[in-house]
């Protein structure tokens, strides 16, 4: 078999492309910025704060600006029961809830761990229709309205925004409350593919280019 520099480079690039196009997976969020949830000070039965948020801001104050951390929306805990069964006055429940008359159309900025092509966002929420809690009337991603199917009235479930083609490390999600009521979200998942070869592929690239270079030097020596 004749080894040429061109065939070596093409093989290496193909290997890199295979790594870059690996199957879609959840992309980690390193921080998100948002207004804190609302609660009893805004007329709620309980407090629907992001109490365990790890960044800056008053986590026990309705609508306080939270920045630089993570909390309920990315902790891997998806609520499996209605807000009125799992929330409490301490504000430590799994949902973050925003009341339209306190925080209108909350905007959240998510910062990802690595550059990725985001193809889907899953939003886990309550649409119980109890106490003025409804699925959002609209959801915008990076300032663009998205088509979605809400969980059935009287239920909890997942809104999947599919067919996305988002690049970069920072994205915004904005919820528009229905009927001037409450929006309750327990988790947000970003799903996509990263464009960076895995460590094993980097080794292949480096070793492959070394082999290609050695072959080229041998060909030049033989021709001299």
C-alpha cells in the first residue's frame, strides 16, 4: 500500500470529523443569570425562590437579581409532582416560580461549559391550572419565539423545543406568563453536540501528523 501525505491527512481529518459529530448529549451549564422567583411577599401561598443558588444575589428575596451561579434549574432534579405538593414557605422546593405582577416575562441567560451546537432544549414545568399556574403563553430563545406544545392542562410535563441550531456558549430563554399568572419551572436541559475532538482523537491527530511528516521526509530523501 502506498502511503501518501494526502491520504494520511484525509484520514486524520475524517477521524476528527467523526469525533466532532458524535451523538447528541446534554450540555452542562456552568452558570445562569435571572431574576429570583416570587413568593409570599408577592401574594403567593409559598416561596418559590431558587434558594440554593450558588452565585451572587439575595436568594430569599422576590425578584432579586441572581448572577454567576447555578441552582434549581440545572441541578438534575425534575419535579414529578404539582407545585402545591412540593413547595413550601422556606422556598426550598424544586420549582422556581415567577408571578407576572412581580416579575413580568422573566429572562434567563444560560452559560454553557463548552461551545456546542444546541439542537434541543427541554423545559420541565407545571401546567396544573391551580392557583393561577399555567404553562407559558410564549417562549423565546435568543430573542426568537419558539413553537412548542405545552403539557396538557391540569398536568406537569416537559416542553421540548426541537429543530434548533444554536451555536456559542451563552443563550437566553424568556418566559411569557399566561393570563398574568405564574410560571413554574423545575429544570432546563440543553441537548446538542460539541465540536471539539475527544482526547483520544487529539492523540490520533498529533500522532498522525507526525507519521505524515515522517513519510514526507522519507520521500524527499529518496528523491534526492
